[in-house]
């Protein structure tokens, strides 16, 4: 194919140009700097022209495909789709390497024009969403993934493109929508770190940033939760960005080009440290297991990975018609074949999983009514809402304990909401009664289910009796100090089904006096989901 590659001398564009020349395509490298284009084209043995996407685009005529690898796509101006529209007018296929959520999603507006012209117009033909969506489909198969979690974790010696740095820095500390537990939530860019395993025992840390996956995957795959993180190998850089994010949450100053160039200069000072090993992790959680695909690029080959999806697609005999984000534009098999000549290793892992209550109860869990089991099958975040009544003890000692544990005030009929979030050690339950809220952390150890309120941890002897689930307290401690039996609260708590709905009745009696601290009873139903097609602005 005759391919015009805009930004073909940049960090990722230069890698794509090399791969396409290797595959035998007739490549012309284009960009605002004709000298840089010529210098790199001479190295590869291909052609070069000067081209500014804001200028005259008549030069698109005569090519089969134009690829935009320049970016930054988040900062395209009043007419962000000027180049793909010009490609359609010229009868040329258009591809780009954008990972910007709004840009990738918005290109669907050109679908009718592209189909009428019989052309392929795809945005996001990069690590995300093209490669990540291919991995999700390969992992999920015919199952609907409940949770999709992706991370890209480059080595410190990987080249630093100005457009990529601009994209990441502009997000630090700024709010972004994330689909969690069938709800849109706002989180800050470069927040909530998590650790990821890569092949050959490598561990890396990733932080939340916004890419197209968070906006596109909830609708495309029907997932309940979609998360994406990026990482930096050196801790000083990761936590430096965390400090920048904290500052921008307080003072939302813009990331101007001089500031970005300053950060790039600082990053170059640290370039000799770390390694050239970078990786990617994509995991999906289904009902019974976690499935993971991992990639590790050795010896500096990581920057080739964003070019793999375009290489794989252009190996096909024909390109698909229409315009849209590059969701499942390639298969994972095609992507791995396109990496075969790189120093890249991939692996897959499947880990059985079960909710903490199923582990604590064993076979007895399956004897519970479905309405109870459903509330204990949280795979990432689940939300439940209903109504309840609250009674409070009136004596001084129970009142002091209620204040300590932040139990809700007395009410005859109050709205209740319970949000359950899976953590590395178990689950966190956030309970809200009207305007009052408290939380606890549940986990399973050798003794069974444990529930922690701050420094207080209680062992719960879960019991299934007559189709009901009971929660008696069997032991407790404050920090590492075990409590004697006479200092334990008494829990008369049960979950049951009435009128086809999940009900709860929790009564807690105070240590020593065994008088009522609090009793709350009511019902819960699954909270209505948000519309995954409408993330908040």
C-alpha cells in the first residue's frame, strides 16, 4: 500500500514507519519539519514530504492510507477531524494512533461519509483501545466481562514524546469520569495507584489516567467496571507526578508548553536510570475467574507496541468500511503475530475466584436463596439501596459506643444505601443511612469471616439456618490485643428473603451491659445503573 504517515519521525510514528517499511509498504514520512522527515526517510529508504495538518491537505491525493501518528489529539483545535474529512474527500483510508477518549469516540460522526465512500476511518489504532480491546475479547470469549482493568507500564529509558507528556501532564489532578460498579464516578488524574505483575516476575505500579477505554468499553463490552492505569518505572517520577496532581487539585493551573518542556528536561536528566523494559497488562473478571494477558517488551522495544495494531490491520487484504473507534479492529492473534520480530514476550493466566462469603461459608453458600447470594457476589463494586428503620439504645454506655462506631441515628423510615467494593484483602462496605454513614472492612482468614471497624476487628461465625444468613460475633481484638469474651458485643444479625426481596435485621448489644446499642432493619435492591453512553462532562 501507498501510505502517508504524518508524524512519521516521532517517538511512535518512527517505529510504525520502520515496521511498515519492513512489511513492504510504500511509505512516505510527513510532518511539519521537512528536514526531520527527510533525514529519517533516508535512514529507512523511503520518501518524505513536508505537511502540516492545519495547512494544505491536497497532498493526500494518490495515497491508499493516511495515518496520523502526530498528536496530541486532545489539543486539536476548532476542527479536530479536519484531516480524516480531507482523507475521505480524497478517497483515502484514515487511521490514527489516538488514545484520547473524546477524540476516539467523536470520530463516529464521520461514519456515514466513510461508508458512502467505501473507506476505513479508525481512531485509536494503538495500544488503547485497539490492542487492549483485542486482548479483552480474547480473554472474555463469549462471556461478558464484569471488570476490565488495563495498565501500560513503560521502562524509564523509553523515549519521551512531547505529545504523550502533554497528554499525561494535562490530566494530573483534574477530574475525569470512570465507570465503576455501573455508575459514573469522578476521580482525579494520576491517583489511586495499584500494582501489576508482568512476565518474568516483574512488578510495576500504575496510576489512573483517562484514555478511550473508560468511555468506550462500558457500552461495547457491557462491563460493570472499567479502569486504566499508566505507570513510570522510577518512584521519584511517579510520586513527583502525584505531588503535581495534588497541587493541581488545589490550584488548577494549565500545563502550558513551557511547563511540559521543563518536565521533559527533568525526565531526561533521569533517563540513565531504570531500564528499557516496559509492559502491558489486561485483565477481565468473569463470574468465576480472573483472566489476564500480559506483555513484556525487552531492550527498548516497548515504543513499538503502540504501532502494532496499525501494522496488524494493514497486513489484511482489505480494510473495513466505516468510521469509529478502533474497538476490536484487530484480533489478539493478529497483534501477537505482528510482534513476532520484536523482543516481546506475552503470557496468559487464569485464576479461579470466589466472593469472600462463598469462601467463608463453603458449600453452605449455595443453599442460600438467590436474593441473598446476589448481594455477596461483588466483582468490583456493587450498589444496593432501600429503606430501613433504626433504633438506638438510650443508656449512656451504648450511646458512647454508637458515637465511636458512627452508627446511624434513630429513624422510623430512612433511605439506606450500601456500596460494596472489592479490595486486595476482601471487601469494604460503605453504609449510608440518610445523611449518616459508616464503613467496615471484611476479609476471610483461617478462622473465617472478619469485620474491621478502624482498630477493632471481630470474627464472625457465619451460619446458614433455614435459608437465612446469621452473623454472630465469636471473637474480637483491638489492634493485636485480643478481647475477653465479656468485652465482646453481641450480634443478633440476619439476612433473609421476604416478598422476594433481600431483607436485613441487625441488632448489636453493648459489651458488659448487653443492652441495645443499635438495631437497623429493612430491605435492599440493586441500585439502578447509570447510562454507560453518557459520561459526565
